[in-house]
C-alpha cells in the first residue's frame, strides 16, 4: 500500500463530461485507498502515520457580471469571483453534477477546474455499507482508529450556506453548492438509518405522511404497478425497507420470486423509524414516500437529510384538525400559508421570514384533486378549502389554560385566519424554503376539536377506509403533473436569495 494516496493535480476542462470523469477518478481512487488502509489496519499493520485522503473539488472563476440569459433559477453565480465546492459519490450524483457543470459552462463560458481538495474524507464515509472490517477490531484497536484516520467532523458540515449565514474567509472561494461533500455524506448515512433503504433508491419527487395507513396504500399501488406488465407507466421497480426490490413483471418474465432479485435486499425484522418506499423510474423522476411519524422534530430531521439529494419537489399528505364550523370530516385543506408554532427551525429560519405558496405546486394539487374526485366548480370547493395551516409542537394544545393568560393557541389561530392545524406541514414547507426544494401541502380533516367533533372508533374506521386511498392517489397524481410540466418551471426564483449558489 502506498503511504500516500495518488495526487491529482488541478486540471481545467471545457467539456462537462470530461470534468465529471476526472471527479470520478479522484473520488474512486481516494476511497479505494482509504478502504485498503482500513483493511491493513484491521489486520494489525501499524501505519506509523496518519492515513488521510481528500475529496475532489470543482472550481470556477469569472471576472464579469455578464452571463447567458436563462429561464432557470440556478446554474449561474451572482457576481465576479472564484467559486468552489467539494464533491462526493459521483456514482450517485453523476447526472446531477453533469447538469450543474453544463449550466456553468453555458452561462459563464469559463473552464471547470477539477482537482484534489483539502477536505479530508472521513473514514466512515469511505467504507461501503456492506463492509464490516471495523467489526474485527478489538477495543484497543478501536481507540487507535481516531489517531490514524479522519472521523466525521461536525464543524465541517454545518448548514451556514443554506441558512444564508456563511461568510467566506478573506481570499477563500465563495460556495458553489448548498452542501459540502462531508455534509452530503453525513445525510446519506442518516437516510439509511432512518428509512431502512439506501440513498440510491430515493427519487426526485417525495411524498411525506404522518400515518402508516398511507404507506400501506402506497405499497398496494406500487406492487399493483409492478404486476401490470402492460401498464403505460414508466415505473420499473418498487423498493421497500430493507432494499427489497420488486421489478415490473415484463422486466423479469414469469419469475415467481421477482422480489428476490439478486440485487435486492431482505425484509427487515421491524420497520425503521421513518420507513421509505420508492416507486422508481430510470430517470430518477419516480416517487418516494416516507412515513415521518408525528411531530415537527421528525419532520425536520428527515427533510434535513433528504435535501442533500436535491429533489425536485416534496409534498405533505396527512391528517389535520379542521378549525372552521363549515368543514366536514374528510374535507381537504390546500395550504397557501403557514403559522409556524413548531419552533424546530426558529434559529435557522426566523419567524419573520415568510414561507410563500408556490403557484406551480398549488395548481398541480388543485388539478389532482379535481381529476381524482371528478368534482368541479362549487362541488370541488365544497370538499377542498384553500387557506392557512398552523403547525404546533404541542399535541395537547387544547388542554392549555385559557383563563388569566395573555394569549392562547385558539386565539392565535383565529387571529391568523388558520383553517387547519397539524404538527408537521409548516416544518416541511419551511425546510423546503430553506433548502430551495419546492414544497406543498394537502391535508385531510380528521377531527374538529374546537367544535367537539372527535372521531369515534366506527367513524375512524370508515374515515380511513373512504379517504386514505383517494388522498394518496391525489398526491401521486400531483407529483406526476409536476413532472409532466417540466422541472425547469418548478424551481421557483421565490426560493433563491440575493447571492445564491449556482448548483440547484
């Protein structure tokens, strides 16, 4: 084993594809070197020095404000200067990187510099998920690991760029992307842990829900599509927790054990904390659905990590409390504004920052409701109301004292003109705004606590049976409509700041 990983000197490229190949070469070589170093260390070899490899970087420099005119809200830098970011996992992000490289060349006509950066690759992010060499280490050897290898450094992966608080050191390049390579790698590891599926399976259109009932229906839809060999859809594979793959019937012939495809995983003994299911397409424009559970903390956690995959849109489908007397159980609520009493993002995204509704998403959701329900005009308005949704971090807000206090949740919700209340929607929308991921919310009224309407057991069974399948199909159809209209229309300038990074 070489005592140093091979060094790749900076090279400038006019061809985005050639630049990407250079990124692959640097990353793959450095990761392979680290894995080999770990195997030798586990076998008892004493390296006698620190074993360190680095991420590749891409850098551009422009001396003018001039750039090509583009309809897109990304793909260009705001002002003259030098811009740089570290890169990771080109086998996962290759198509994404190629698009970003191409847009930079198109808009600025400057070369792309690719080289070996100064940011170390933490050992944990170099080891393959199926590789358990570290399990061979005894306690003493484990303690030495930090002395020999770089471990994840949280100081190198904060969200200052996304939050708009990052300030480049004097003379240092400006950021080119929202996330550095170690920040991306950290989230990829977290996604496996929380969702029970590998990041490679995640698609560019995401559905979130707070009830497993919706996932059960999504599984039925996914499996039915895989069994429909003559279907017109372009979904080619359905993935469940444990990386269990079910391929389209026409892709695997008459095999009865299609779900046991050699590339598949195995069912997990228990569901992960936030199970994810993936209806995959070859172009990654399929649909991923995640059960985030109940509460704003989980909603923030999962969106913090999915954001590094740079999805094209995410939508929240869930239940809510209806706050108006005219609402009925089973009515839909299309959020066009949010009251944020969830508090989990107050530090990163102050409450004075508005979270705007995105026209393309709103239109797609309303069109999907009309298409799936078959309702139009006043009949559609009777079952779907557009208005403000409030999200709270207190599930038992109804039980708070209402006498002798300066304000109450009920008063604040009334003053805000909120028509529905839940615990996750504002968090998901706010993190979409923070991470420049288009977002939307369509909720279903499941109870009306202010008006004494709480579901009885029989009512709950009928409600779930009658509404969940329809609600889910609306969400799926809305994402398909967004995909069909083209993602270049979806990434709104409303989500971009004054001096925005170039990468989408």
